[in-house]
C-alpha cells in the first residue's frame, strides 16, 4: 500500500476511540477537532463509518457545552487534565475554531479555512 492506504487505516482505527483524553471542544485537541477530521474523511471517502464518527463527536461537543459561560458556552481547558477552564475566543483552542467546525458540519460548502491546518482532505485520498 501507499501512504494513502496507511492514512485511511489509521483513521479507521481511531473510530470509536472514546478513551481519547479530550477535555474540551477546541479545534486543536478537542471534540470539534476529532469531529472535523472524521467529517473530512467522510466527505473524501464516502464511508458511513467516518460520518457516524463525526456525528458522535458532534454529540460529545454539545454535551461539553456550558451554557452561560464565555464564549457560547465553550470554554477552553487550561492544560490537559487540569479541569480548569477559561474563556478563549481563538481559532485553535477557543470558540472561533469551535464555530468554524460546527459550521462545516452543516454546510455543503467545502471548508477551505482548514487548509491552514493541513487537514483539507480531498476526494483524491
């Protein structure tokens, strides 16, 4: 196989990994990051398992929401396992990234903003 086969196999092996130590919704290392990657794989491959995994992480994202907290109820964990949170509006760890990923889940327009993260997985994978 080539690197594409390896990448797909690795992504498939991550489906259902609820033991991942994900403590917030941030795009960089949180639930929306997992959601967005699985959604990108689903669009690129057409595999339902990836779409189901993306929806699973969408559900986990909304389960983590803290209504009344800034911003939009998606505070950022200060440090992994720390369990203290702070308001964060940034793209990588804060509400801006959460919003971008959530919008990408409901849009039919390719989320070209994710090119900066090198996760713009196309159908040629």
